[in-house]
């Protein structure tokens, strides 16, 4: 049975994403993102699910540092709705809760709940890890905010569901593997992720990005990286719509050698939903994706 690695404890939102995207696969929890990447390299896992951005808190910085040097290939993406649940030991009353434990990112997503309960939020390793701690402590004064799956796996009772501040809370994940697996050219919706380093000269970034605009290629994401301790951000990760074999994206890629010292394609994979369309009930976030 194939294995997919993720960062977090069983029941984390990354675990949910693995089960939804790769049903029937065995999920492998890892302490860190680097550990999930290493599990793929070492052959312990066939793929890894890596959170890259969230509709409330933006990008996941660690992934953007690790991915360019990971030596893995993006073979898919997944959007996971983050539905936070307040959970505690069975029989616990909400009025007895004195502390709510969850991941630091999730703490920023449940500010209304913490204000209503008038209790402090306590940072934990991850959301599912917080649920494990509440189970182990056995103290009705401690509650966790995590997924419904985490409650089920740890025998906790859900006191209130959907306690997140915003209904559009969604995380986008990259699915990575050792093998290069490109989507077929005739796949209806395709995303291409690129990594490129522009020359240190005036106008080179303008020229590199201008090729996509002139070719009519929709750019959905652009991230910059510092290299070699320099404060000049000369390396960029770019998500665009389209397949490299398409005329429009092909024309844009032909421009890169003139302005870039090097460039590479990290993945060509099916889009799981249109990136240029705002989803119902969402704000400015459209087609992007909290990690735990």
C-alpha cells in the first residue's frame, strides 16, 4: 500500500488532506516538514503532503525555504477546508474550561472564541498534538482546538464545531514525490510551478515576468528568496496556469533564458479548482490554501 507523509500528529489537518487526496494510502506522521521530505527521499513514503499557504495567514514560510532545495517534484495540489472544533474530555462543560490549547497559527484563527470564553490560548506543537495532550492530562479545565478527526482518534467530545473566525479558512498543499510526473497536456486545468533566478541587472525581473503577461498567462503566486546571505532577492517561485507544452506558456518560458541565470520547473500538475475564480463565501483569497 502506498504511503504519504505529512507534518503533524495523527488527526492533523495535513492528515485529513492526505486521506482526502489519497484515499486508501497509509499516512505517515512526521515531526517536521523536513522530516516529511526526508521520508520521501529515504523511501519510507511515496509522497508528502506539504502545506504551502492559508487563506487567513498567508504563506507557510518553512515550506518556501525547504522546497527549492528539497530535490522533489510537485505532482499535485490539494485544498483542505480548516474546520476547527473545540474539544475536551467527555462530559466536560464549556464553563469549566480554563485553557485552550492549539497550534500557534490556529490561535490566530479563533480569537472570537477565546474572547467569548475569556480564557487564554496556549500554543501547542500542532492542533492534533494539542488534542493528544488534553487526552493525556485528563483535566476538564483543558480543552483543545483541532479537527473532528483528531477528536475521534483521541476519544474527545466536540463541544462546539466551526469555531474559526472566518468561514473561508482553507489551506493549500503541494503533493511532492521523487518521480517527475507531469499532467497530460490535454488535462482541463493545469498548474505549473517554476523556480528561477534572475540576473543581477536592472529590468531583468520585469523582463522575466513580462513574458508571462505578454503571452496571456495567468500568474497566481510569486514568492521571492534571499540567496547566499544577500539582501537582494534574486530567486523566485512562481505558480502559473497552463502546461509548458501549451503555446502561451511555452512562449513565456522562451523569454526566461534571456533574463535568468537559471530556471527549472518544479511541477506540472492538475489544478484541483480554478485559481482565478473567487470561491463562494471567500474574501480576497481565491484558489490558494492553515497548516497545523
